[in-house]
C-alpha cells in the first residue's frame, strides 16, 4: 500500500486525471440542473442558438486538443534542454511542479467538459434548446484556460531559467527539511534583540531607503543593512542591525519587510547586476568549449562604456541621513574599485591567453585612464600591471607578448600595429608595397 501511495504522490498524471474526472462531473451536474429548470436558468441571449452553441463547443474541443498537444510537446523539449544544459536529475522537479500539473489539468477538464456538453445541446428542427448553465460554465472554463495559458507561459519561462530551476529544487528541499526535521517551537530563542532576521530566503532585489530611514527615525536608532544589493540571504539569517541604546524598540517585522527579497537579482537599483551579466557572457566566450573571443570583445565594449560613464560620476557611499542630518541607515555599496574589479578581474584571468581579448582590455583600461580623476587611477594602473603579468605568463614568445599587449579597440583590427599610420607600424610592421600612399 505504501508503494502505491508513493507512486501516486510522485506521478505526473494523477492531478490531470482528477481534473478530467472533475470536469466530467461538473458537466453532468450542470446538465442535471439545466434539465430540472427547463433550460431557463440562463437567458438565451447569453448562450446563443443551438447551432451557435454547438459550434462554440466544437471550437473549444478542437482548440484544446491542439493546445494540449502543443504544450506537452514544448514541455518535453524544454525538459530535454534542461537535462542537457543543467542536470538530468532536474527532470523530477520539473515534472512534479504542481502549478504545471494544475494547468494541464484545467486544459484536460475543459476538453472533457466540452466533449460531454455537445450532446446536451438539442438542435432539432422544432427549435431545440440550449442548456444555459452548461454553456455558461463552458465559457468560464475556456476563459480560465486562456488566463492559465498566459500564466503558465510566464511560469515556465521563469522556471526554466537557471535561477528558476535552482529555486524550484531549493523550495522542494526546504519543504522536505521542514517535514523531516520540524522546528522545535519550545526551543529557547537566544537572539540578540538588536538583530533583525530575514523572514524568508531570497536575494536582496530592492531596498526601501526612505521607509528604512523613517523607521529608524521613529525608533531613534541607526539601521545597518548587513547584506548588499544582490546578496542571497538565508531564512532567519541576520538582515539588519540596530545601532542604538539597549532600550530602543523597533518594529522588526515592519523593518524587515522594507528589504525586498526575490528569487533572482534584477536591474532595478542594482547596476552591478548588469556588469555581472556582461562578465558572464564574456567569460563564456573565452572558456572551452565556447571559445568565441569576438563575443568577449563585444561584452568588453559595453563594460568599457559603462565604466567610462561612471568614471567621472559620484558613487553614493551607502550612508543615508534624515532631514536633520542624523545618520539613520547604512547599506553596503560598491565603489569605483569594486566596479572596475567586477568588470575586469575574471575576464583578465580567463582571457589573458587570447590576444584579441588582452588587446581589447588594454585599450579599455588606457582609455579609462584618460577620463578617470586622480583618486580613481590606482585601480586602473593595478589592472594594467596584472594584465601585463597574465599575458607574460600565457605566452612564451616575446613577439606574441608584445602583440597581445598592444591596445586595440577591436581586439584585432584597429591597433596601432595594424593600421596605416599607427604608432607601431614603423618598428614592428613591414610596409605594404602594394598599398596606395
């Protein structure tokens, strides 16, 4: 018996099958009510003529058959891609996703309902009749299926992301841990009253700075946000720290709710996430088996542009004051050095062995030196020194090292050693006798 229950719990078909039975039962019940009321429960202007009602029900059946076939085909392909891209062990979590099962069940229930509703319509020559309640429920089920389809497409798109798959498995693991090892409600809570805990796991995606400043002002304290924007926070992990005397009474649940935790980082209030994504693209371009240095150069183009815009701008420190100038909130904030290292460290290490990437990195750093103010020059100088060392370790031939250390906006294509009139053409490039002067 236990094996049967376990098989039913892990089955993909159980929920859709139950929904199909529910759809059949709903149609039988609606038809019974219609017959008991003489098919007069719903006005005829809403249901239409018998011929129109049969046409609508037939259209619903045809469209649902096509939709179910398409959805199952797409989900099969998506599962195969997820197996190849991430892990074959992710299939179980995808197939057991309850929201997907309920959506498939709704489609199946609507199909069965429409099939059973067609014979209930009497299109005889003497005028016939239309079961009003049955038709009304068919309309509602079809409308619900359309809404569910849109939501399902969104859900599937979110789930098949890397972060979505990780969260799907993580949520299942969280539920199993709670089931297998329930928390002890009588355990003593030895917590620092100055620490505000995160109510749930997630990534810091938004911070309500005005709200936190206002809450700190009301409590007469200073709040320190411990995780930075984009950091993952575990459930019940320290989220904020209250700086103040021991008699401070702050509304911890309200304050915790002002730090929004999501499944994945977003662009809103988190410009470092854009840097992170470009770096990820760039790294894949120089990492086997995705060796594509041109893609890396294109990503560096955008990183270069972003840092050039940032070079002369003021970067907030993360200190926030109230109207009287009192420090009320401190949040971790990335500075110029942090942005430069985020943009270049990993690409430099991974791409130093590619002349195209190394040349483009050098061009970007040298250009940034021309616009960055003096206090921001040391990190650029450090990156150039590290780039030189990395290139020297990657090549044995002095000529290759010299070539890789030439600044070039295209990686290979517009450096001074390649174009006419370049600074290196006289000493390192032989003149082309066939080129027009």
